[in-house]
C-alpha cells in the first residue's frame, strides 16, 4: 500500500470536516496546519445558536436563483475558512497553510474551480496564512501563495470567488 502524500492527507481531513456542513448547496471543510500539526478546522454552517439551512429545509440564495459568488450577505452560513480562522489564535496561523475541500451537497462531487470568496481571502490574509491548498479531485489540488491575493487585489477588479 502506497503512503498518502501530506497535502492530500490534509485535504482528506478537510473533506471529512466538510461532511459536518449544513449548507444545502455546497459543503466546504477547511483545515489550518502549521509545522505539520492541525491548528483548527471549520465547516460551513449557521452561527452558533441559529438554525441551519438543512434544519430549515430552505436556502434563500437558492430560492432566489443567486449565482455562485454573489450576494453572500443573504446567506445564513459562516464559511469553512472563517470558522477555522475563528477557532485559532493568530500566532498559530502565521505562516500556516489552509487546506480547503468543497463538495456539491446534492451530488457529493467536488466543486469545480472552487476558491475562497473575497471576504474569506481577506480573513486568510489578515490571519497570516501563507499558503492555501484547494482540492480539485481525489488526488489533484491547486496551491495558492496568499501573497498573490495581496498583489492581485480582487476587490479592485470585481472578481469574486467561491
């Protein structure tokens, strides 16, 4: 049996974390790792104490046919990256990596061309995270140097993600 490479190992963890998500559209899981230790995890879900979309059986953005990457202010959920960042101390995130996996809630397929939304990118930058790994398939992923998000400021061009 061949040993799993480290990046896919952490992406596998992010995928398992995503299965705790409560979104009716997409299930994301995030894992923050520093010095080869898991610092925190996060998944998509409503703020603590509020009902989740899967409990309510309705997604407002889906009802309104809002496309991916738009009108997140209408969403009940906190994104996986944000929940992972909220659960960690900044000193533990400085220079760390964030591993992100997204699954379509209805099919379980990997989200095509997934990326962090504009707000999550800003939080990742401020947290001091250095690298983001995003799963594209069971064995394939993209590596993003967060410094590029600082240089290529999507808030100036209107390019929104997720």
